[in-house]
């Protein structure tokens, strides 16, 4: 099963994966804000307050995990961009030397 998921992710671009993770992070952040608001506005028993704090801790862990994943994906995206620019520069130089040096002869 994990191999299928990995194969599916291989077909997704880094930019698409970044968008997907950012959406998940935004949803987690919204859930965290709602939980904090509930904790401030509602009168909660000690047990309910503890459950809410546990839920907030879990959501915070998810947000931190997604932040790390985003950092990794953005680093990979930078590498891909640099590789693309380098390939473009090499192609431009080869084009220049092949066509313009041929005219000088």
C-alpha cells in the first residue's frame, strides 16, 4: 500500500505538493484557532479543558510536521529551479556558439 502512495506522489509536481501541504496546514491552523476560541469563550469543566488542550497539542504537532515538510519541499523546489536555470543557460550558450560562431567562419 505505501508503494502505491509513493508512486502516486512521484507523478505530482513539487509545486502541487507544496500547495496541497499549505492547504492542509491552513486547515490545521483554522482548527487550532477554533479550539483556542472555544477554550476562551465557553465554560468548560476541567476534563473538557484537558481534552481541548490535548487536541490543541496534537494540532500543534501536525502544524509543526507540515512546516517541516513545507521547508523540505521548498528546498527541493529551489533545487529544481536552479537546475532549470542552469540547463537553460547551457542551452543558450550552446545555441550561441553553434549558430553565431558558424557565421564567423
